[in-house]
C-alpha cells in the first residue's frame, strides 16, 4: 500500500472516529425512570431538580416543540414530586422545566425547600415569571403544563389571570382539585373550617397561607370559577386543551370527583376505568405507569399509544 493510500485510510478512520464521537455526544440522554416518588436523591438533595429537568440549554425538538412545565402540589417541590414524570418526559424528547413555588423562607433548612405554602395568587405569579424564563431560554412560543394537586389550581389561575391563556397549549392535571377538598363540614362545603379565621388564613395556619384556599368555600376558588365571556364552565380558558387524570382512591382530594369538570376542551379520566389494578392514591398517581401513560397521550395526541394496565400500589406507585 502506497504512503498516499495509507494516509487516506488513516484520515478516513479518524473521520469515522470523530463522527462517532459527535453522534454519541449529541445523542439524547436517557434517564432511569423510577415509578416511585421516594428515591434517595430526592431526600438527600431537597434543593435539586429531578432528572431530566431544568436544563436551560435544552433546545425543543421538531417532534416536541413545546417545553413542558411541571407544577408540584402542596408540601412538595420541583424535585420530589417529579422523580417519575420528569425523566419520563425527557426520555421522550421534551424539554422539561419545573419551579418550586410558594416556599416559606422563614422556615429553617431544609424546610425552606417545601413549596406550595404561599398564597396561591402569589404562586401563580411566580409560575408566570418562570414560564417567561422558559420561553426566553428555549425560544418557544408556547408551553404545556403538567400540574399535580395544588399545582393544578396555581397553574390554571396563572392561565386565567396572569396571561397564561396566550402561551399555554395543553394543561394536564393529576389529582386536580377544581372544586377544592375536604367538603365534609355540616353544610358540605368546608365553610365550617373557614369560619375559624379569615379567608386570608395566615392567622389560621401561619406558615401556610395557601392551605385554606383549597377549601371549597374559599374566595380563591370562587374567583377561579368566575365566569366571563372567554371561559368554559367558568373554569377553563377556551384556547387551552385540558386533561384531568384522577383516581377513585384519592384520600386528599375529597370527594375524588372534585377534579371532574366537563367542557368542550376538557377530557376527564379516572385511571380505574381502564385499569382496575391501579390503586394509586393522591400521592402515587404521579408515579403510576397508568396515569403517566395518559399524560404522554395528552401531551402528544397525534402519537397516542396504548396505556399500560399494571399493578400500582398506594403511596409508592408502580
């Protein structure tokens, strides 16, 4: 073999090696998806982010041009609520982002990492600021939201009152509490609790101003349901597509039908209707293969897939 031909072989080999290295370096990262919220890292690093989320260099793909913003529930944060959903969506090619909103900075560490404690209106404003940061970083015109529990109320308040209706495409709710929870008082609406203190409620639960706002008789929910010419059922923004995913074993949203609200742009799903083996409670629904299957289909209705039916245990998921 001539020296020239040998040189060509070496150059070709180097080109293949470099090309292979580039392909590996630019391949989509794959994250383990634990169908369990109680993973070690979420306990060890309460100020962190769930795997696959908050990569501010993420560029939305052509298949999934809209980033997904995850909104946690009461007493949770951007990490521990999304140890399942975040890596699952990232593996599907979504840019995933999640804030912790409503923290109480006066609490000692690590309790200052607990979210959802502030006034829900204030948390909705925080979400609005976070969404704008996501849009600026990614260049996306719109985002989709996946909210859990209190995150559904905060997220939809942002949609209705802080401009979110113009930038949110799909709104997926897990364990939504549209009509509030604990409607079990003498008159069936929770007013007996609110009568103990003003609706502002900082005097009722000093460290959690948002807690009583999830009661059925709260002023917050009344405003969330306020009808206007641009809303369906008084609740939904008509420009947004809603999917409500609920469990009949919800022990915190009472009654479990609180999140069921019909409208032309809303789909209501009880996971047990298609899978009797799903025993997820209010917490485990965020780590359920069944529920997250519905989440994937709600976010990408043009590429729906069969939702699995497997055993899902309370508290942990599966």
